C-alpha cells in the first residue's frame, strides 16, 4: 500500500509552543507525543468524522484510539450532536438542578445492574475517587486493594512507582496492588489486614479473560471479609453493553464507575452503587461538584443511552471488532509474525513480541510507525466504533499487512532499532 506523503509541520510548531505554556505539554499523558512516534505521528488533531480524524496539517487517518475510548458511536454522531445543540440553545447549566439529571439517572438505574442510585461527575478518576470514599465511609475501613490503572488521585497513584511528587508517603500503606486473576494475592492482603480492607477495585476485565470464576470468587471473598467490590467500568462501560462488563459477565459489584464512552466525547462520569450503600453514606460523604449536573454532557449521555437501548450499536461494534480480530490473527499466522490482536472485540489490544516471545516498546513503535505512515492511527487499544465502515476495516487490514511485513523484516534483521524513522514511544502512567 502506498505510503502517505505527509507534512507534520504545524503539529510540530504547536508542540513547541505547548511546551512553553502547558505543564508537560498536554492534559493527558497518554495523548502526548511520547506515547506515539515523534517525527512520524501527528501530535494535534483538528477534527473528526465517524471513524476518521484529520490532523492540523490536513492529513487523514482511520482512528482506532477514539479519544482513548470515549468515542463509542463516532465523531460528529448526529443524534448526540443534535441533542447537545438543542440543549445549548436552552442553557448549559443553571443556578439550580436540571431535570436532565433525573432523566439520565433513571436510565442509569434502569440499565446498569449495580445502579441503585447514582452520582454524576466529570472524569473517570473522580468517579473512582468517589467510589473509594463511599466504600471507606460505608465500611469504616481504610485499606484499598486495587488492580491496574484507576486514575490520578492520591489513593491510586500512591501505589505506583513513578511521578510520586506531592503524594503523602503515609498514603502508600493503605493501597495494595494485585494482578488480574491473581485471587491468591487478594487473599494474602485480606489475611495481612484482617478487618481493615474497605474495598477491592478492579476492572471486570481488561484484555485477559477472567479465569476459574475469578469475578464470582472475588466478590465472594470481599463479602466474606466485610469488604465491598468495586468494578472500574470507566473503559468498559457502555462498550461491552449498555450495562457494562458487569452485565456481560453477569457479576454485579457493590459499586461501579463509568466514564469515557458515557457521552460519546462529552465529559461525564458516573459512580453507581447499591441503594442501601448509597443511602447509608448519604449524610457522611462529601461528593459535590459544580459541573456534575452540566447539561450539555447530560444531554449527550441521554442520547447515547437511547442509541444503545435497541442493542444494534453494541452488536455492530462487536461484529466489527471480531472481523478485525479474526482477519488479523489469520494474517499474522500466514505471514509468521509474532503479533496478536488480543482481548474482546469491543476492546482490543495489540500485543507485540519477537520470535523468542520477548516484549519491547520498540516493537510496538515499529508497527505503530508503519501503520500511521499509511493512514491508520493507533494508540494503546483498538476501539471499534459504530460508524467504522466495512471499507475502513478492509483498508486497515491492508495497512496491517504491510506493517506486519516491515515488522517481520525488522525482527529478522537482528537490528530492529534501525527501522525506526522517529523516536520510539515511551510507557507513561495515565
């Protein structure tokens, strides 16, 4: 496939200006140039439509990072945009609560298994912060057992090993990490801190599927030890199903958090919980934010929920993801390339190794570089959206075939680093 002749001049100019004026140059590390291929990947997006984006230099790409997950239906999706525009003409937010809060809350309670009552915020991090505060209030305990990334707040960042500036050292003793499917490690923590664990928070699934009844056993283990189970559905929510991954797997947590795809790009997040828990803590916890009831995002959220109610959008997203995954795996096998498109069709992840099974960020970088040069923009995950077309999928597979051939050549050369035209990406937190 022909490699696009592209200029990235405007992107690079803006990035120089950003570094002079913005802390770290951007608002989300995972969107920054270090997580892509500097010198080859665009840095700034000008606009998007359906499953495509255009950078500030006018180059077009099929996008699979989809805003890092929020764009579930597609950019400029008419039903959502129309709802936002109609609300904009009435007002963005008022001096008192708005009826849209009630309408959206009722839809959440109707469709999300763990939602006896809900509270709205703006970001996934704020939702997980609220869930942990609710759990600590309800149980009267301090310790939290956590899975992978759950946001930027102190209780979760304290368990990391990077960017620890400003984190109180004493916060670390209350936060304990475990790997997905490692029930034994969770049991160790409960044994080490008997009667002190408020909650376990984890994604219901990321890429690796739950093994041996992991989710059911985790819930039972929490309850046996007087702790709550929290599902972080910030990424999975509304992508796996209208009720999230909890509905897909049939395991209902005590509390859950939703964000990203809730409003197809507008900022909206949800903390949902059993009604008895939410009512018990109501007078004890402080969760209050001016923009929790901001009406444009609520209008978008209502429109998204209505689009999902028939099940058609979810069915299409899964079908498109499965098509990509099946074709990708067959192609990788035929070409003898050690890359897998792993995970569930609605949330896929490229896993790169060499022929000995070793992982290296260099390998990710080579494949991402060869894809973006040909018009396919990749990030941490592949998120099929409702408006990716069959032509988009087939174009993407042609690009992936070319990228696989370069990847194979790079590995077999013994010096894959020489195949990099830009800077290899770096791992970041957040």
